[in-house]
């Protein structure tokens, strides 16, 4: 066999072996890609995303799209060829598997965590939206969870409203731990509560619950051994003056909070918030309207532009990353609070785009 032919044959065999190895050998990476976007003013699966009853609503136009990111599942084994393709593809991002699923987190655990964050983001979006409109919302501290086998088990229950601890009125959830940890392990602490059933009954009747009872619990030592605990997780519950339902399946995480809040505001105000424009965005939101950063901003920009968005409401802390690679035809608008967002949308309605707060590369 001629040397040149033998060399070519050997090279071909080596290449084939490398390709086979690349396909068969798993690598510890996962992939992120642009996910679907949903207009919070529109419908999903045949029903309105935002459903409000008990309060007058108004017609809306334009788009206020929330954006998502697709990720490979926790148990998906990416091979070297797929990882290389992902690195070369402009619209995809390949990241270490542990970035998306730290500490060996399973698909089920990740989905549960995302569902809880999504639920919390909806509650905060409602509170922030009504706060922006000056509509009062009653907030109360409740027992969120009770640890199995802890001193509080059987004495406190999820949904119990915590009015006071050792006679000190509780106004926010951090106040519960602050009072309990004033005790030493083994000492007793007194909770003044409204039982969950009575609180729900009062809420349905449109009244403030008043029937309280006192519960005395003996504290124990925390797992870290540095403080007294009773084995509960406190949370915040809200009582809204009318019903706001958010209907959106197969979505998780907290990043749609801002867009849900803006959608609620748009439906509750006579004037169109967007002026008919196609606006997309992302960002977590807290009860006070503070907008927080999210992951996968690059993917969300691509998904928004592919859907037709012209403007993208971008959390201030994501601006530098987002500005490094902006899809053609998309304008980034920096927002730090829900008030920033509504003011920017007002400028869009008036055509004052030159004064919009923009993102820079930092």
C-alpha cells in the first residue's frame, strides 16, 4: 500500500475513533437555550394568563412578554460532540452541570424548588403591583412549615398567624427568629397565634381575625448548636382586596415577577401601559417593587427578539452582561424598581425613546 494512502487511511481511522469517542463519552456539562415567551396580557393554552375578579379591569393592547430559558435535564448526559456544538452555537450556552444542578440535585428537586419560587414570585408581583397603584394589601406573618419531630410539631401548624412571641408583636417574619433566639435551648417561649382555620374563615368573611390563643413551646438546640429553635419556618401571607389569579403552566423560577406585576397594573388602569408596543422583559420582584437579577439573560434576549420584541426591560444588575451582545433590533431598558419600569413605559407611549435609561457594558 502506498505510504500516502496508508497515511490517509490511518488519519481517517483516527478521526472516526475520535468521533465515536466524542459521541459515547459523557462530559459534565449542561446546555441553556432560548425558551418560549408568553404575553402576560394575553392567553396561554386557551385561557387568560392574568385573571382578575372583584375589581374593574380595562382592555389592553401590545405585549408585556415574560421570557424563559430552556435547560437540559438533570439526568441528561451530554457528550463531547454536543458540548462542542453548543459552544460554537451563538444562541446556546454550555455551562458546567453543577451550575444548574448543584450538590447532585435531582430533576424532581429542581422542579419543586422552581415551582416554589414561581409561586412566591406571583405573590410578590401582586403585592408590588397593587402597591404601585396605591391599593392596600394586608400582610401577616404565618407559620410556613413545621419541622417533623421538632418541639413545635402538633402545637403550631402551617397557616397559623403569628401575632406575638413572648408578648412582643410580630410585624415581619424575621421578628419570629429574633424573639425565639433570645431564649436559651430548653427554655419556654410563648406564641400568640390565630389558628389557620379561624384565619381562613375570617378572611372568607372579609374580617380581620381576632380570636387568638397562646401556645407555649420548649425550645431545643439548633443543628448548628448555636441557638434556640422551636422547629418552624415563618413566612408572609397576603390578603388581597380582590382576586388575582395567574394561570401559566410548565414555568418555574422567580424571574417572571416583574412582567406579571406590569401586566396586573395594565389590566387595572384605563390607559394602555405599552401604547401598543411589543415589550418583553425579565426580573425578580419583591413585595416593595425592587427588581432583582436573573440567570440566562443572553438566552432571554434572543428569545424575546425572535418573538418580535422591540424593547427589553432589563434588571440593572444584568445590564453589563446583557449589553455585551444585544440582538439586532432590540433596545435594552434598564430597570431597578417597578416604578422605573412604569416610567419607562410612559416614555415609550409618548415616543420619548431618547431619554430611556439604557444598559451599558460597564
